[in-house]
C-alpha cells in the first residue's frame, strides 16, 4: 500500500505500541522502589483498621501506620484518615484476597512490601496502562498526522509526572487515567466517532464518578464533559450515565456520612484538623509556607515547583489556547472548555492551598491536568511542518523528559527539582 504524505499510520501505531510497552515496563520495574511515606501510610492505616475491626478508625491499638502519617482528623473523638474512602476500600478488598489466598499480612516485618507492590501494580500501574490507551485514542480525535500523534504520546508517557507517580500509592494517577477514559467516551460519542450505546454511556458515568471519588478538584473537567453530554445526548442517554455514576457516588457519600456525619469532604472542615496532637497545629517544612498568593501562583506554574518550567512540553497547551482565537480553528469549543476548567482549578489551588502538594516532586496537584494540557496542544503539534518548529518541540520535550526521569527516581521529597537547585532555591523556611 502506498504511503500517504502524512507518513505510514501502521509504522506510527507500532512505535506508539512500543512506547506504551516501554513506559509500562519502566513503571512496573520501578515497583521495587515503593516508598511507604504519608501517601501510602494514610491509606494503609484505614486498610488495617477495616481488615482488623471493620472500622474506619485509625486509632485502634496496634495500628502500625497511624503514627507514621500526618493526614488525619478527629471526628467525635475518633481519628480518621483524610484520604477519600474508595481507594482505601479497594485496597482493603485486594488485601483481603491476598491474605486469604496467599496468607500475606500487613506487618512491617512480614509481607508489607509485597502487599503494597501488588496494590501499586494493579490499582495504580494498571490504571496508568488504561490511561495510555485512552490518551492515544483521544489523540486520534484531534490529530491527523500519525507521527505527530506518536510524538505527543511520547510526551505523555515520558515527559510528565504521571509515570513517576505511577510507581507509588497515590490518587492522582488513577484519577488522571479515568479522566482520560471519560473524556474519550464522551468526545468520541458526542462527535459520532463511536456509536452511542448503553454500555458506553454507563462506562462514561462510572469512570467520571470515580474521578470525583479519587481527586475531587479534578472533577471540574468531568463537569465540563457532563455538560457536553447533556447538550449532545437525549434524556435516555443521560439516564444511562446516571446509572453508571450512581454506585460510585452512593458508596462514597454513604461512607462519608456514616463515618464523619457529613457528606462534605473533611478538607472543607478545617476545625477537624486542629485536635490536640495534630501535626497541623504546628506544621513544618513546606507545610509551613505562608507566601503571598501571587508568589505562590508563580511558583506553582513557572517558578521553583512550576509545572510549565519543569515540564515545558505543557506549554503546547497554552499555544493551543492562543491558536484557538485564530479564524477557522476546528477545536475552539473543546479548547476553551478545557482552558476554563484549568483556570478555575488553578484559582482554587492558588487561593485555598499553600504547600505545593506537600513533599513531592513538582506541583503534585497538577498531575491530572497534564494530559489535558497536552491534548489542548495536540492540534498545534499536528500542524508542525518546519524544522525550527520541531527543534523547539524537541527542546521542550528534552527538558520535560529530564524532569520526568528525576520524578521517577525520587517522586517524594522537597527541593529535588532542578528549578530549586539551580534557579529559585527550595523556598523552605
């Protein structure tokens, strides 16, 4: 078959598949470096209590993880983890299977490392693999040139924080993957690229609800997709979406209500953090920062923890936004919706937080945003023709890949970023 002027689609698809397999192999190969820091311990404490006593309380005698975490609150005299409940619930279910069939336990001197490695490989690394597939399919909706599509896919797989954190227990990686699946289903059905059917609508609602349950601020993008669905699909389609979302949302809110007495996330109830022995009465290090809001906004975007400086390939998303104001741009609506959601999310973090996501490499709360920014920039990359354009893109990708490698080597900790070491300093008091 004669090649088109866009290059061989089959060859590009083969390279993309190899990149996906290489990325997955790096992620699964990095499972031996699972770090039992606060992110893991704050969930394992709930897993241990659920397994031992069927309770969400983490202050039971003998809980080996409660003393090693700071993300806890006091409700009615009981200590609870601040983490959203569904990921720890899934971890507890998986641990019950491992304990029953393999006789593994959560004791630090026992099988703890193997248990956490399995949880990470399935719940975090496994969903990352699904996210790779969804991202590649999404690129096909916005790009026509197969090799340009492969280049953006490479940037996602090797030039963001996501692969680094896919080797660790966290909520952002599976949330990003499920957001990509939700986006593909919604946009593909809405544009007629795939047939609108009950199972796709149910999956759309189910995955979107899981994004909410895992990473609530990231739900701003799901809300934009749901508005799009409401405009594109008939009432019967919305019913199927609701049926898909209901089990996840009902379970989440039921647990929150029973355990805390309110459906609201504990992060919205600051008084729960200020019990007598709470770390948050006298926080340390990056948690003790009190920067002016403008300074904080600069450093989380273009400064010492700035995602656009550490991972400058994300600047293609801003280029896509600029390009959307030109005449005859075919993706204007999608770009503006994504940009508006990103702006709202950034405003929320700038006004309501102050510690860059804690002791992590880069601005941790932007992990789920990174694929969205790359998708915004995909049509711009698709139009690259000149050598200087590819030269700029390759430079941006090189810096991004270096930062991604550093994140992969040490995802947790403060001051590891090259921006901290070479340009701005760590900013710690």
